[in-house]
C-alpha cells in the first residue's frame, strides 16, 4: 500500500473509532470519550500535513502518547507496531530487579516464550521464578531444572 492510501485509511479509521458506535473499536475510543481534534476531523489535508511533518513513514502506526487523551497533534506520534503493542493498557507489566517491562518484552530479554511466562504466573509462580527458570525438554516432557539461570 502506498503512503497516501495508508495515511488516508488511518485518518478514516481514527475518525470512525471515535465517532461511529457501529465501529468494532468504538467502545475503546468514542465510548470512553476519545475524540479527534476539529482540525483533523474536518480536514484530511491538515492530518496529512501534520503526519508528513512529524515522522510518518509507511509501516508506522499512529499512537496517542497519553492513552486517555485525544487524537490531536500534541498527543500523537508515529511508532512501529511492536512499540504500539507495548503501549496497550491491557499489557501485564512485571517488575524484576527494579526494572519493569511487559511480559512480551521480558520474553525477548530472557529467552522464554511469553506463553510460558504467562502460564507460570497463572500457576502462582513468582515473577523471579517465572523469568529465570529455564525449560528442560529432555525425554519429550517439559520438566523444570532445579538450577535457575539469572
């Protein structure tokens, strides 16, 4: 998809999710009071101009810096989909050794799948144990080694 089509679709989508109760994402946006500033709502060219002057490139997504704020120039930026996923209010944040990350970010850091970390936490494991205890796949069964790797 070319740059112009992606921008136009983004503009249409933010307006719809903020103002159309039939939009599948309306309950996350419009129903919660998130709006689009008048300048953008009424003018695609205004939105496009802001986007091109503020780092838009194909493949990036629009992000509201304050997740409770509106779509407007002072509250929006362009980020990657990976960064966008880390900003969701539904993310589970874990703090280990004074450092906080989402489960997905911890997964990349420690080399244990996010699904495994979630399963461990759901079984009542501590954050430390969930993030540091490696899997042992010997014999076709997943057994946990007694010695943790930090």
